[in-house]
């Protein structure tokens, strides 16, 4: 009886110690990787030649990054978290400095089915968001003709749930992000 | 311990006693992550890492672990190495870590690991235990990689991300979806059993 307790406790303590050491050893690298991944996605949102610098803006709602290049605000990146078919989808939407135009969309993390919903991570899907209006809701059409509906993208065939998750997630997040930004955009010209 | 026997402990996991095709252990990762060859390879390598170190420790401490608490003790040991494997993947191979997602932490409940520890490592000295762990790990990795390669080839026309079939080949999406895992695994198992029936020495059934 006593032996059982001693052995289990010892094993648990040793295991906890090992993990604490391993975790603190790898943590800097892991955080570095996450930062690199985020910066790569942020950078892809804007097409300016100079690589912009990003700083987080304090808001009550979604996380927003302000992009600056050569002292000028060149736009904002809004973080969107939405639920797709396989789980959480994390993505970034880039908006121009005047809040009139979406400059890009990048998926940071997703667990959608490869080959179907996974196509949200392909540039052919993401490029459709460029030039859309952030001020009004984005919609999606099935089977091609995006001209038929204003401010729309073409849904991924066979992956309506993933498409809908991305589109509605962006709409919902922008609804709360834009009011927070409107005040700032006015000051953007200083 | 003679080298010959060490080699046979290693070898039996590869073919005769292959954890996937013969023992049918570890089906959850086998079916879930083998959507591409590289995913299968990474999952196999992570599992082998965990099995190797857990078997080493289990083989060393089994004399002092009372048998009533051996399962919790081994579960804690396995969980420790799984967490380390997960941290290593996150630190050095972030894309693989993202692709394997929740299946890395789930190595804890891979029955192949607890199975080998219970059936072999706790009953044998350290060297044979390590040979057994490496053999089983290699057999598991090989099986997952073959499964992943076939599914990736048929489902996406690629192997290890290199285009094989080109754009003329319409990918059979079903192969990288869950049904494809069952189809390919079933066919491979049938093939494996068929070959074992034949009297080829290396494929002969164990025991």
C-alpha cells in the first residue's frame, strides 16, 4: 500500500519536473514559430513593396493590427475566428486605410477536410476577397457567376459549410471591427 | 543477450508481427492521419519516439512498480514522452504539427504503446525491449507511410508533395477522405494476409 503511493508520487513528480524543463526549453522556439507564422500571414495581406510594420490596436472586440509603411498607415488587419466543418478556422482580413476596400485574406489555421474545405487555404479562393467592400456584407454564390450578386465570392464546390463559415465569420467580425476603426481612419491622414 | 536474438526482436515488428497489418493496433492514427505520406511518416516517427523511451523506462523500473499501479505509472510515463514529442514538433516542425493537430496528444492512448510495454518491455531486460520498441515503431511507421503514400497518390496525384500524375489525372478525392482510409487499409491487410499464407520465410506468421 505504502509502496504504491510512494511509486506513483515519485513518478508523477519526476514526470512533472521533466515536462516543466522541456516546456521552458522549447517555449521560446514555439513562440517564435507562432510569431513568424502570424507575420507571414499579415505581410501577405498588403501588396506594398516595403514590408509594413504591424502594431496591435486595443479594442473591446476583435484583435486588430495596424499596418504602417514609411510612416503612413497603409491599412488594418482584422483577426477572425470562426467555426468551420472540422473545427476552428483562424484567418486575417486586410482592409485598406480608408476602410473602403478589402486588400486580402489569409488563413492562419484551419482543420478543414483536405481537398474540400481545405481549399479555403488556396490562393484562388483567397484572392476573391481582394477588392470587396468591407462596409457591406459579403455573400457567396454557388456554381460560378459572381457578377450576379454584388460583393460576392464563389463558394468552394462541395464545401459550402467551410465557405459559409469563412464568409459569415468575416462579416460578423467586420461588423464590430469597423466601428472601432472608423474613429481612427479619420485621424489616419495626419 | 546475443545479437541474433536482438535482431529477431527488432525484425518481428516489421513484417511477421506488424502492429498495423497483423496486430491491428493503433487504428485511430492509422486511419486518421494517413492522408499523405509525410503525415504518416511524422506520426510514425513521433509514436516510435514515445514507444522507445517509454519502453526503456518501463523495462528499467518494472521491478519496483507494484503491479496494482503499473497501468497508471506507465500511462504517466507515456504521457510525459507524448507531451515532449508534441513540444518538439511544435518547436522544430510547425507545419507538421499543424497537419497532425490533435492526433499527436492522442498518441497517449495508442494501444500499441501500452500493449508493447505490458507484453514485452516489463518482462524483458532493457536491450531486447529497445529492439522490440524500435522494430514495432518501424513497422508502424512503414505501414502508415505506405498507407499515406497510396492515399496521397490516388487522392491527390502526389507522393511526398511531388506531383506524380500531373493535371491529366482527376484526383479521387474519396481516397484522402475517411472512406479512403478504410478501403486502402482493408486491401493492404488482405494482401498482407494473402502473402503470409504463402510459405515465404520472412513473411511466415510468428509463433
